[in-house]
C-alpha cells in the first residue's frame, strides 16, 4: 500500500505498509460500552452451539474493522459461523489437516504477502526471511497484535482447508462418455412438429385466484425451497418535523432584512447605532459570522463548483455586489462577491521517502535511525540540487514508498488538504522546481514541486439562514402525532392516516437487525420494539426522532423459519395460478386430433421447426423444454396427449426427428460438461449441507429482549 496514499488519508499505518484489516481489531475493548453478554447461546447448527459472547465479539470486531455495519455485520458473522460449523464437520470426516508447509504456501499466495514488495527479494520472489522477520515483529509488538496475527493464520488455515475440501470433491466429479454423448444429442437431435397451444395468458386472472391457504400448503409441501430468517411486518406513519410555508417565508424575510440598514441599541454609548446592510459592510467576515447560520467560508470556488442553478449569477457578480435571496440546500442565502482570482487547484509533486525505525508510521523492516535517515535525505538533496534531472532515478533507487517507486517518486493532481500538514504546506507554498526536505510521521521526504494546476475562482461572503420548523409548527406536528397515536388502536390504521392528511406506509418486512424503514430511513429502535417478547400483534407505539414522529403498528410475526404466504406469493402464485388455468384450458381443448382441438379451442395449428433440447423456444409461446423433449420421442404423425408447459397447454403431432450422426468420440462435450459440473461443486455442495442442517437462530430472542 502506497505510503503517499496513506498521507493523503491523513492517517498512519498501524504497523508496516500492510493494510491487514485484522490489525484494526481492538480486542481489549470489546467488552466495554455496555454490551450485555447473555448466557443463552445465540443459536446452534446440528446441535453445536454458537455462544452469545463469541458471536458479539466477532460482530464488534467486524464493525471496528470496517467490514460491515449494523444488520450487515450481524448477518455476515452469523452466516460465517454457520458455514464454519458445517464445513469443519466435513473437514473432520474427510481427515483434512494443515501442515506448516501448506500454511506457508497459502500465505505466499495471499495478495497481501505474495504481491507486496515488503516480502519480495530483489528478484521479485517471495522471501521467507522477510516473512519470518515480520512475524517476529508481530510477536514483539504485544499481545493484541500477536493474537490478531494468530487469528489471521487461523482464518488462512480455514480458507486453505475449504479449498482442499472442494478440490477433493471436484477431483471426484467424473463425466462419463454416456453423459458427454447425451449432451451432444441434446444439442443436435432436432424435431419438427405441429403444435396447438393455448396460452395461460388467455385466461383472466380472476378465474384462477390463489388463496393464502393454498400458498401455505405449497410451502409446507416443499419447505426447503422457502427457508427464511425470522421476521416481523410493521405498518407505520411518519410525520416529518419539517418547516411550514410560513417558516420558509420567515427565513426569507430575515435574510432580506440583512440587505437593509438596521438600528441597534449600543449599551456602551446608550444610543441607537445605524448598521449598514450587507452590501455596504466593510468587514465581510465579521458581518457573516455575526448573522449567518453558516460561518464565513474563505474557499475559492470555480464556476463548476457553484450551485448549478445560480452559478452564472454568482460567478459573474462584480466585486462587492450582492445576489439573493436564493434557496439552496434548505437555506435562504444572500452572497456577496469578495474577490475573483486564479488559485492553485492541485499540485504535481515528486518525493523520496527516507523512513527511520522510530517514525510513528514506519514499516517494521526499516533499520535506519532518525539521524541516519536525515543525513541520507540531506545527501540526496545535495545530489538533486547539483543535477535536478537525476530526481527520478534517485527516487527509484532510494525511496521507501513502494507506491511511487516505479514512477520516479511522482504523484500527480494532489489536491489541497489531502496531505498531512507538513507535506501539504510545502507543495502549496513553494514555486515550481523548488526542492527541499520535510519531516512527517512517515520519515523524511525530499520534495520537489513539479507543476501547479490553477483555476479561476471566486470567493463569496454568504449569509445563510436555515429554514427550520418554528415552535408553532413543531407543536402542531406533535399534536397531530399524539392524536394519531391515541386513535389508531380503535380505528383502521390506513383510513385514520388518510382522515388526518397523513400517509400510511404499506406493511414492511423487517429483520431483527435491520436499521432502515422504507421511506423513513434509520430507525433501529422501532425495529427492535417489534421483536420484543412483550410486543404483540396489533400493538402501536410512537417513536420520537430528530426528524419527526414515527407511529408503528406490529402487523405480523414469523418465527417459523419459513416464508409466510405473503412473502412467498410472488414465487408460488404463478405456479398455482397456471395449474388452475390449465384445468380450464384442458376443457376447452377437447378432442383426440390436432384439428379437433384447434377447432374447439379456436386457435390455429402452428409448425415448430428444428427445435432441440438446447433450443426449445416454440414460436409465439416461448421456452418449452418439456414439449420439445416429448416431440423428440414422437414418430411421424403420432399425436401426444395434452401437455402442461411453462406458458400454456399443448397438443403436438410429430412430423420428423433428425437424429445427430454418431461421432468417433465426444471429448469436446465431455470437457464442457466436466467443466460445468466442477464449477457448480462449491455452491451445490454447500447448499446441500445447509438445507440438510438443523439450524436454530436465537439472535432476536437473545439480543433484542
């Protein structure tokens, strides 16, 4: 990881230049902050418990590490725990063990090591001595970093075992000549046939309504297809604490008044003073800071950086002139042009980093003392001053920044404020060509300003007044929220919202660790309430938030581990609806010949030409593999029975089947089938293990009660 990139981020490395996420773990602080560790297990997989304490520690580590936050962290850790238990059981059954040599080989192939210059020798090959030195440094750094390293090794071992496990299964996946021949035949046997079909779409949906009970019955029949996490459904009304039109008008009036002279009583002189308006103010900074909700901004902005709708007016103001009031980002504003000039937007700079071992952000392999590093930097500076053209070569040979080593130490387009202060100050306050030395947390930098990129920009003095709810408005919204909360238990939730001029959001499904409600945003408190054991279906509660009032009603509870009829309707309803439509269509398609069926159903006889197992699209109907498969078995003039397909009900009559010629061998098809089968091993095997497992998820019961 480039040292300069870290400088731009204004942050030091914990140790070295390796950005291992595990080093962000703060093991010692995990139990701080009020986390309650229940003695009840968070869940189990095939009888093996997942401890609450261990689970919460891993969630907090994931959050501290930045891997994920909120519900994503809880779900990520849970899924990893389930996966680890399922796979570890398989590793034990298979007798998989990880030796030291295998672990080292895994480390070599990890991108943080195998591709990191810190662990490569001069020939660009992985250097075991450098790895051993790094591990020794971890051990000496203290128990937190050493334990983090050991955890990382354990994760690598799990990963390697997982790869070995799936590799063993893949190696046992054999494709026979029969399978290869079948793939060839499926692709090349072709059928031509007459077809009469009636589409499901021809039957009105009202004639094939599907009830919740029918969907529930289907779910129970195929439970593995409908596994899901526990959930709650809530409907809610959100009353936003937003300004009224009167509040907006008042904010505009206040801003307009700053353009006029005003009379203010002076306590010192005991007389009234006349204060000039904004345009005539001599001290723009004082005037803005005294009257604006946003302090004076000294930044110079290019035209493209100004608010799009007002860019022309603001950018072309004469010096001292005022524009406004105008509405921008919920503020009413007036702006005065202070100055227009060319300013430095970014800098192209080159540097040579000479790190020393006691520098705060130095890599663990650095050996120079501070004095030695400073002397080396000063020597390099003299060489560059004597021959400026050698900077790139000296940087490549001497810099401790791997990110710029191959670019002669050069970085382009460095924006103001991206660097640590010493670095930033030097490159933005020196002319092009200037070379010098600055010290940062990373060591000594021999710095050269290569080029400055300028822009014509304006500095504006802006008075901004936030448009916010007045006390009158806030009281009215509170009264409205209270009225809704009081009446909702005895009235229809949605109808009451309409009566009071509010909008009731449709019932939303929420998981136990979700944080967002559609249309409202973050509100984990309301979601947690829905999962508490003393919250019953039909309960209503108001939640006061910084942005308004949320009144929520618990509509349904699903702790079964299977989808509800409502959740599964999108998947199951089309299947059941088509089954019902097929019954109706079959009555229309009476007859034993295509001609009779076509006449009774009032449809035409069509011809499907040269369709195969891999090309099963029937014109005007779509993909129908079952119909084409049946056609491939029919003799000429042989008529099928009625067949329920994907898109309708059909009767077909064979015309001809063109059989694919025999091949000397089927090796190309064998290779293709084998590759496809092996690519599916990991997902197929894990899905089978997961569906077979008995998984108990107690997260909501343990953590949200």
